[in-house]
């Protein structure tokens, strides 16, 4: 009976020791929209490494125009969002 009690409490202890899942963020800034094949390949590579968008990773996409002010504004936005 003592062994059974130890087995029943083990899952509770394991759950208490689990760390909260970290959600990573990637900022993707480009002068124009990237080809869809690029984005799908990027996501596939992340999945192969165990990252799933919306679960343990978020990707923020930004488009910067050709003007320096537009790139600076978008870059500053990413920095402000703690990318």
C-alpha cells in the first residue's frame, strides 16, 4: 500500500516542478513583402526545431519602405516591442 501511495503522488510533484512555457518572439523586417515560399520555408525550419507559431513562438512582420525614416520607424517599433 505504501508503494501505491508513492506512485499516486508522483504525477502531482512532477506537475509542480514544470516551468511555465517561454514564448519567444521574432521580429522580421523587410523592405517589401517576402515571397510566400520564403515565409513557409522559414516556418517549416522553425517547426523542425520544435517551435510552433502561436504556441511557443510569435513572429512579428514589418514592412519598411525604401526611405530611411520608414526603416528607422519600423526598427524602433520592434525595439519598443522588446524583440
